[in-house]
C-alpha cells in the first residue's frame, strides 16, 4: 500500500504513524498480541487528526484541496455510477484531456457527468494539463450539456481546477469566448444542473461548468476568483503573502455558504477525502441524489426562473459611512 503524503501541518502525526506501522510489522513477524496497543495509538492518531483538521486556516485548506491523492472527477464518477461511458471531442478537432465527460447511470437514473481532471503524478498532470482546460474542453462540455438537454438528462459537474489554461494558444483559440458561451448557455438548459467543488475551484475555469441549480462544496475544498498566490502578487507584489490573501478572499465552504454563493457544504472524513475516498464518494452520491430529487419536482419554467433568480441575488456590498461635513470656523 502506497504511503500517503503528509502535509506540513500534519507533521505532528508522523511519529504516531511510524509507531503504528512498527507495531503492525511486529504483529506480522511474531505471534505477540499487540491489538490493544494498536487500538490506543490509532485512536490517538484519529483524535489528533480531527483536532488538526477542525482548525485549518484557509491557506491550509488550499493544501488539502490540492493534495495529489485527493479523489479526482474520474475517481468519483467510477465510484458513484453503476454504468459510465466517456464521450470525447468538441466536434471541432479537439479532445481536451483536462475536462472529461460522458453519460452514466446512478441506480435507475440516467445522468450526464462532466468534470475537470487532474493527474496523480507529473507525467499524468502534463497529459491532463494540471486540470486547466483549453477552449476545446469548454466547447466539449457545452456539446455534452446540449446532448443532455436534448435527451432530458440531469447534469452533474465536478469542479477541480486552478483555472482555465492561460497560454497564448488558448487565447488565440478563444478561451474567454468559450467560457462566456458556457455561462450564457447553461442558463437556458431545461434540465437540473448540480455542480460540486471537489478540490480547487479557480477563476473562470471553474465557472465554465459552474452555473448550476445547486452548488455543493466539500468541506476542505476552495472556490475563488483568483488563486491566493496570484491575488497576493497583484495586490502586494509578493506571492509570500498568499496566506493573508486566502483569508481575505473568503474561499472556504463556510464563508461561501454565509455569502449565499454555495448551497451546501459536504462533510469530509477525518483527515480529508484522500484518507477515505469511499466514504467521501458515498457522501457525494447521497448529496447529489437528494439535490436531483428536489430539482426533479420542479417544472421547466420554475427550474429556469429559480436558476436565474439564484445568480441575480448573488453579491453584496457595504455602503461607506458618509464623511461628516467640515465647517471652517468663521
């Protein structure tokens, strides 16, 4: 079994993990009963992990959201569907591997599934362009969503990208236009749309498949207009101030729930989804089915009206206090 990568703030767990592994090795090599000691150490490790993850800062949540072993879109699709057929191509000569999609079945419900796809290692990340989709990826997503609309299939979107690919070629091929078309066209789709931020939801790259009737978000995922590193570089010309930017951007699930940007925060297993992917998939599947049950009861007219109203209501501002008038002495 491959050892899980530990994040910086998980270092206090390293010694406990090593002790647990040593005791397990002792149990394999001898007939000594160490079950009691093993149970005590595992309980202690679980408790400490819970304490650490309950107190994560926004900057630390970004590390969890970017964890290389965090379940990806394809991982969840394979775990929650009973059948799945991936569809390829945007019908314009491109098949972007950073954005995957296809038709599937969850129980007796046929659905269309779309998601950003990162890689597990450097080689796979290069092939998937680190989950940063090109214009062809967003056009492929729109083609599949139009297919869903035609055949009345609910759409499930999985968001996990640092942002849309910002290379020169992507700009030449119309990156901004491709995302803008998706934003416009997703408002007219006559089927329920449920989007879930499963990892990192960044910038317009996330919004390109993020217009939804229900927007869910895992507890340690992040959803932001720009990465904290980019924000810190713009505001302070210092990427080292990313933790301060992460705090100010309000990128975590609880913050976004209070701002009415998202509809629900999904609880993660102790230690994050990469510690218990099966449990995370079960949580996701249950939440998706609940959302689809709610939305399926709406007429097409009500569905479209509620979707429009949802996004029109977003955004808040605070009026500045009026400056008191200063009267010069006579």
